[in-house]
C-alpha cells in the first residue's frame, strides 16, 4: 500500500485533534451563558459552593450535576492568573456550520461580516465578537491557523457574545474571501495607508453585502489579503496622528457600515 503524503497525514491528525479538543470556560458570566446555550456540548461543571448558589437559577435546568470544589484547591487546569470566580465548565468548541450558510444574502438589509487576518490575541477577538453582536454582523471569520482559538480567556472577554455570535474559523482566509466575492460581497480592507476613508466609502455600499477585513496590529493585512479586497479604507483621525487597536477599529468600522442599513438583515 502506498504511503500517504505527509501533508495528508498531518491534515488527518489535525482533524482528529480538533474533534477531541475541549475548552475550559471560566467566570460566572461565561459559564452562565454556556449553560444556557443549547448548541453547547458540555462535559464537566466545577463550582464552588458560593458559585453554585449564584448560578442556582440555571444549573438545575442544564441537566448537569456540578462537582462542588474547595475554592482553595480548584481542580481545573486553568492558567494561574485566570479569575475563575469559582466556576468552570469544560465544553467542546462550538460548531457554527459552513461559511456559505452563514453568509448567504437573504431578503432585506445587506448583511455584514468581519474577517480577521491573523489576529491572535484572544482579548481582541473577544472584544470584536461583542461589537459584532451589537452591530448585527452575521459572523466573525478567521483562519484556522494563526488566529486565536476558542479559549476561556476569549470567552470571558467576549462576555457572553461567544455563545451567540458566530465565530467561524476557515482553512484558508483568501479562499473564503474569493467565495464571498462569488456570493456578491464587497470586501473592504482596513489599511492605515489607504487613500479612501471609511466615512466616504460606507454610504456607497449600504445596499451591498459587505465584509470588513482587519489585519493584526503591526503587520496589518497580508499582501494576498490586501489584493483580494475590493476597496482599502482608513479611519480618518481628527488630529495629525491617530491609531486604533484592531478591536476598536472593528467597532468603528461596524458602526459606520451599519448606519443607514436599518435593523438586522433577513
């Protein structure tokens, strides 16, 4: 029998690892929201007596029997600096389905997406998920590699948005961008050196499915990512110098692009 190429073996190993992966969510808000999310595959719930009392309105309905733990010997593999508030929940990562299903334009207002090019800080992505939920984005899309995976730190920063806002990680961001073009999306890349401004471009795309594309702080958008964008824009600062981190840039961009589109798209 012919030996499989190394890349095929690696892909199969990655797929098995992903299927077996689990995540520890921690903190009262993150655990509460995950317990109330019917999409969650929940495995193990660890609570201190105080946390169990504070979550007493949701634990009985979740179908899980919590392990009551001593707060001085909390038996969960969390980073030492994690503020768990006596609550931790082991879960499987959420499965949000296919890009085509999440992004397919419907009848009504033009949908918005957020694409992230190698944004690796879980706190930034958690904040972006919150903004995406507030401003009605269909999904936040990032590459499977070189982006922050679903973690407890990300969930805590997202403050519940991780349970409600699709966070889809794809094999190749460039291929996903080309697919979105096929679906009729206009791709707007954020670039501090761009000639056009976000304020000028946003009113021109009110009736078009739109994806805002943001790169990591420092490197920004990669060359292929930039080349695949239909428009490159910058946030025009009020003073001689101004810059935003990627999560703030996402919030500003979503606010500008949502204005005039009305409510959630159909």
